[in-house]
C-alpha cells in the first residue's frame, strides 16, 4: 500500500527532486525483479514519491544507477516504443476495478508514451499497453550523478476522476534497465504476470478533498491539401472537422467525431503476400485506436469479430473512404464493461455509403475472467449486399492463475446466405515459467461472413495443439531456451483436406536482448481452390500441395546503438522452391537522429511459365527530433512487384501544446495497404497536406 500526501501547490516540475515538497512523501522502494531473476531484489535502487493537489497527482521518480554513464536514452519522439531505452512506467487503475488501467511511460529524456490496459491485455504489438489512447500530462527528466530522476504531473481530468472521499487506486510501477535487460516491478512481478496484470497491482490511498476531475476536451482541426490519384484530376480540398471527448461520469466516456480525417496517420509498410489468406495489418488511426480494447473479440489467432480497418478503408485497394462522423460510448457500470460505436461513411469510388453500428458488453466474473456479447450491424448502399449482421458470445475463464479457458460462438447474416454462417470454438491454455500449452477446436461454416471483422479462412473444422518447454540453463550469455512444437489440422466442414501444418522450433533468448528463432521443420499441406496470384502474370494453379520449409533467424543485442536482425526461410513452395531473406538494421547515433533500413529478397523457382523471378521489398526510414515537441520523419519504400516501385512519405510534426499539433505531410504512393489475398493492384496518390489541431477544455 502506497500513500499520496497532499500539498498546497504543485512541486517544481523540472525533472529533479530538489523541491522540498517531495520530502513530505514517503518513498516507495520495494522493487523486485520479474526478469531475469523472478522475485529477487532489483539490482539498482528505485524510489517513487507521490503528492497531490486539488487538481493533479504528482510522481517524483529517482532511478539510481551504479553506472550512470551506461544509461541508455535515445528516443525523443512521443508515442513511440521505448523498448530500446531505459524507461519507467506508472500504472493507475483509478476505478479500482482490477480489470483495466492507464499507463504512463517516460525515459531519461522525459519523452512520453501512454496507453491503456484493457481486461489485463497488453498492446497488439506485444507491448505492455495499447498505445491508442493519448492523455494530457506533463513530464521532465534529468540525469544526475547517481542515475536519473523524473517528475510527472497527471491531471485528474486526464483520468476522468472526480471522487473525493476514501479514494483507493490500483497502482503499479515498472522500471526497465536496458543494458541489463532487467525488468523491476513494485507488484505483480511473477514472470507470467507483468504490469498488465492489473488484478495483482498494489494500492494507493490518501487522495481526498479534490476538485472536479471531469474529462471534457474539444479538438477541432483544419486541413488544406493537394491530392492527385492515378487517372483522376487533382483536388485541392480545404476542410475541417472536430473531435470531442466528454466524461459523462467517472466511469463513462463519450467520444464524438465529425468529418473525420486521418491525414496524419502513419503510412503502412507495403506487404507482399505469399499466402492464399488475407494480410492482417494493425489499426493505426487515432479515433479507432482509443479504447479499442473494449471492442476486442478474438476468435482465433489473428481473427477478430470486429476489425476497425474495415471502416473507412477499402480492404482491396487500400483507398480511404470518407467518414461523415461517428460516436463512441465506453465505460463500466458495476461489473459490466460496455462499448457502443456508430460510424457513417459516404460513397467514394466503388464503395457505396454505409453505416456501421457496434455494441460490446462484458460482465466481469473473477480476476481476469469475463463473459461477453457483441453485435455488429452494417447497412450499405450496395443493392447486392445491402446489409451484414454479426453477433457473438464469448468468455474467458481463469483458474488457479495459470489455466485459461476461452470459448466463443458467433454467426452472421447476409443477403442470400441463410445457412453455414456460424463460427464456434474453444481452447484450453496453460502458462508457467517452464511450460506453455494450448489445445483448440474450432469450426467455421462456409458462409460465415463478418464483413466488419477479419478472418483468414472459412469452411474449416480446425484442431490445433501447441506445446512449448522453457529452460534457463546456467550458460553464460543465455537467459532462456525454448523448444516448441505445434500441429494444425484444418479440413473443410465436409472432411476434405484443406490446410495442415506441423512445426518444430528452437529459440534462445540472450541476456543482452538478442535472440535466435529457428524452425527445424515447417511442413505444409495446402489446397488451392482459386488460382493464387503471386506476381504479375504468375498464378499458382488449383491443386493439393505438400512442401516443407526451414527457418533461421538471429537478432543482435538490444543494448547497442546499432542493432540488426536477419531472417532466412527456405525450402519447397507450391511445387517449386522459395528462398526468403530479410535483413533489418537500426542505428541511433544520438537522441535526435535515428535511421533504420530493411530489405526482403524473395527468390522463386516455380514450374510455371515465367516462374523464375525475384521480388525485392526495401524501406529506409530516417527520424530527426529537433526537440521532444518538433520531429521530422521520412520513409522511402520500394516494391519491385509493383510497376511503380517507389513510394515516399515525409512528415513534420510540431506538438505545440499538449494534445495539439501542426502536421506538414507529403506522400507519394499509398497510405493504407490492402489486406486482401493475392496481391491486388494498389491505387497510387500524390498528396501534400497541412493539418492543424487544437485541443482545449471549455
């Protein structure tokens, strides 16, 4: 239990702890390792002090370090992963529901990153939290002789917090020491837990008699741009819109958006699809990222009952579909978490107007467990596909902290598909420090069609089993060895072989963050029922194919300014052979400048006309930070499977006040990539845009 101390005025927020007000608070010091030695005392001392005024809570952090010259701090860009730096995270469960929380992250340069934990799940990128949420808060950091210090101010309005009596928060802290690859936590330091395990967080008391903390933010934008698409005349739109965020209660938030724009969203890296399945590309647009975890409905692997990229982006061409507006209501009432969303799009090219309504409810049962329902309704101006409705029930049950039961039932309705439109599945998982296992059964009908979801394969009766053994030998430089094997058997619903795969894998995690990940054997059976377009005029014909592939991967230590990894996969491929080679490199010579490069070289040898060819994908990204608030990013991509192989994106961002930005953007190519199988042609555009946003509290 930690305690916050009231103060008459805010302490000095200069990154140091020199202000005498910090001495009023009792320091929190009991940090223990999650990695590498679970439960042992942290190798470096950490102190956290907490004070508050009527309008904000303040954290003073002192990260002691016996070798301060080896502290790593290289990232000045906001909302970018800090995994390559030393950093410190603050988790606040202000509702104390032990299910979700806000997370605030800083590095020794004071750079901010923030997000949400929903239902004890981290981000889709494998991070500790979902970075889609952006809060208004202040931070500064300072290097000192015995480590680094930081000061953080979090307004109660950012937390949508207005209670004033007998306040108890869930609270946790995490410190990461990059050169040691060491993770220290105040609570929930079991290796199978981590900071996302909100139900195992500590508690904070002492906050009382505070002012109003009701959230209310209005954020208009203005946009001027030049837009020229292939085969069309240039356009010069001058437009604007607005986003509004309002806390109806401490637990319920309303978001409204009008004439929504995503010009400032980062471009996708161009994929080259080697499979007959869709490509999963994570959501990047801010409106859909915020509180996205509330709408999660996992139905297996990457499959989702609701996938927000199906709204406002053409899934085949990647072109934007204009959004008139939308509303989202999310929150909790007692043990029930809910989310409602409605978005309206107007017609654009081959995409008719459409309206999307989504409802999600989850009833909390016990720690980490819930039962939920979801409903999705799409109404469209397409006369041949005027509606699509999806409904589902799901549950997650946690037993003895390490056993997990996940199950779902879902169905869809579309014109002309009265039957075979269901998806039913269940899995049993176990996780511990030395073994992980999963067994899953799932049956998907041939007409299951969640148009506002993501699903790789239909008409399948799937059985999946996975077992991983983990050991931590006393070998210099090695942290953990893993041996994994899985088998997938997925005939169609009539029992005809469709997809099979079995794999044996060896992995080694090194103490410095390096790794190797090697597939000893990866054996496939795949039936092609529609000729698979791979490259230009090369199509893999229908048939049943058997082939085996092998993989070698190595990643360098993550505690250096220059990092790299390479990947080589080779073996059979649909009656021929395919060698895939990929190399990535990152160099961060200073905190202001970083550069990264990637190249993928796919060499095909297929028994088809024109079947001997190569495809090269490459990218070069440079980042320059004039300060934490003014950043420049450039990205150049090359894809030799495309007749117009080069694309480029340049973006200047000036964060001139909290949650308010000025963007200058130049883009040639596509902003959003297609998720469709068979590598369909993309529509290119040339776009220059200037976008201004201004957030204020009325």
